[in-house]
C-alpha cells in the first residue's frame, strides 16, 4: 500500500513563544505535539486531513515539571507525562486520584510519551485524567500571541472531542489547589482488560471531611455522556452525612442516575448504567475506609531509566536532516521526515529487529529507548529522533554478546514465533535497570505494554526472573 504523507512540515520549537508565533501563522493546519500518542493515530486514521504542520515542543527545557506555588496550587506543564505524575510524591500526597488515573493510562511505554495536557486537549470523555482534574476543580491556561486566558476545566469542553480552544492557542498549564489531609480523593474505572484499556466508564471523587461527616463532595463521571459530568444530586445528598452503609448505597444510586451512557464497541448503555452504580459504591467505600495509597506502588515501574527529564537536543534543528544516534552510531537522514520513528529505524537505518505489530501502540513489538525511556516507536514522529539517542534491540548489548535477558529467553523457552520478543526483551532490560531483583508483580507491570500470542507469558516471566538473578550475580563479582 502506498504511504500517505503524515505531515508536510515538522518544526521543533525552541520556546513556547516561538510555538505561539507558529500557531498564529498556521492556525487550523497546525498542531502542537509533546507526546503524540493520540495525534499520531488520528493522523494515520485520516481524522485530521487538513493537518499540514507539526510543531514539536517536547524538547523545550523546563516544561516537564510539576510544582506547587506559594498559594498551594499545583501546576502541571505541557511536557509532563503520565509517568511523571505517577512518580511525583507531591501528586501522591495532594492529588491521589490524579495519580491513580495516570497509573491506569495505557502501558509504561505510553505513559512515558503521553502527556497530561495532551490527554485534556484530545477531549475524549473516556480519557482518564479529565474526570479527576475536574473533580479537583482544575483550571487551564490557554496562551497565544493575543495573550493568556484562564478557563475552568468544567467550562473547557463543548462536546465529544470539542473544546473552547481557539486555533492559535496552546494549553501551557493546568493547575489546581492541592488537597489537605482531610480531603480524600479516589479514581476508579472499569475497562475490558487490566492494562492498555480505554475506560468503559470512570469515576473520580474528592471529598472534604469534618468530624467524620462529608462537608462537601465532588463526583465526576467519564465515558457516560458527551463530556465529563458531575453527579450533582449525589454531591448535594452527601453533604452533612457520614459515609455509613445506607448513605453509601443511596449515593451510589444517585451517581448511577446521573449517567446517560451510549452503546458502543466497549459496552452497552445498559452495562454502563449498571456498572456506574457498582464502581461508585466501591469508590465511596474506599473513601469511607480510608484510601489505600498502596494501590499504586510508592516506587512504581516506569521504564524511564535515566530519562526522567528529556535532554536538550545534542544538535540544533534546521529542518534539513534528522541527525541522530542509534546504538551509538551517528546517522544523518535526509529522508524520513514524514514517517514514524519505527519506519525510520527499519526503512532508513536498516535495523529490522524492531517489529511492527499493531502500529497503534498496543502490542509493544516496536519498543525502543528514546533518550533513556522505553517508548512505542510506532507512535513517535521520526523527526523527534533529531539530536537524540536511540537504542534498539540490535544495540542492547555491546560486543556482540547477548544481554542476560536475551540469554534467559533462550534458556527458558520464552520464545516461540519470536515476533514479539524484541519488544519484550527491551522492556525487560529496562526493568532490570530500575530493579536489580524485581518482584513478579513488578515484572508483570513492566510487560503490560507487550503482547504475546504464543507463550502464555509464564515462560517470559520465568526468564526475566532468572535474568535478574544472573545479572545481579555478575554485578556482585
């Protein structure tokens, strides 16, 4: 099948000011990209036929930070990924529902690229981070050459994938007041599988408690209406009440009444109607009994290695070549500007160990390291490689020696057809950078972004366990 150009112009902005000027110039024909895990799919599916220019802000310094100002407001900037949130002690302490939601997004590779602000701008009512941020009464800052305006998140959405953003505006900040100790929060979703799954429904709750009574409640529902909605009747009902059994049951019933779901490929309206009440009851019970923050590990598996913060490009961008380093080898590509990183690696660099399985970020066969992070290369624009360091399966171990994970996959029969193996090996090796001897639960978490149709996973897990022991023994020698 003949390749369709994904974009005509790709520009790496060096500042938000430059990005704003470019958006003012190109308007509806341009899009900002920081992670691109949604945008790349939209382009490939023909959802954005008028898109001509991509403006990449992912390497602008200082935009991947989470901070708290002097008034107690927490600020999340444009390049903050879901895994940045998951790793944040500040969010864990003062906005746990948001941390839960980010932990539920995709897989480690997706969370290493996808950004919170990108999730908001995509504007799908099923996106996991919108309902907790709305329950937190968040506001967003929209910037352009005409100035900056602040919009409550509750007023940002006008319909499915529709917002109040002007064509030349950039969302540069989302902020909310951090929660106090007497303000528990909780996020819960139901989906078709435990990982890599879009919400069938999700619910976020933020309560203010006083003397074991509910002083105020904010309950938001996702994927049950064209936009995120509040369960207003339930919120009002709970005020002044203790969360005893009857109150929990009645509040759950009222939450379910607020939903107006549709039937789609992920679930029927009838199923959603029923499950809203079920998971509302679970969330209310969790708040009643005290939110268990161990639901998300305090030291989560990220597969970020030393790539927590993206470095500045090693060379400036001039738009004439993709100057990158793959497995330590320097490349100058004058082609491949309009394709994904996966295709650049396979077609232009000739490194075919990285596989294309789904081309949708679902299977993990295309996993590589980009500036230290494990990512799905099928969802990364090729020009993003400029000035970056990439590691593929071919460069995982130097001197033509097998990595301990590769040896273990052979020794323990973790390979059958082998198509998924490069992705599994890359995820597993990055895991062992973060954990010398991971638990089986950590191993399972690390490979949630990798699918295998042959082995049933048991041999893969066994191989990773043994690789960790082998590597640990070698490092002690």
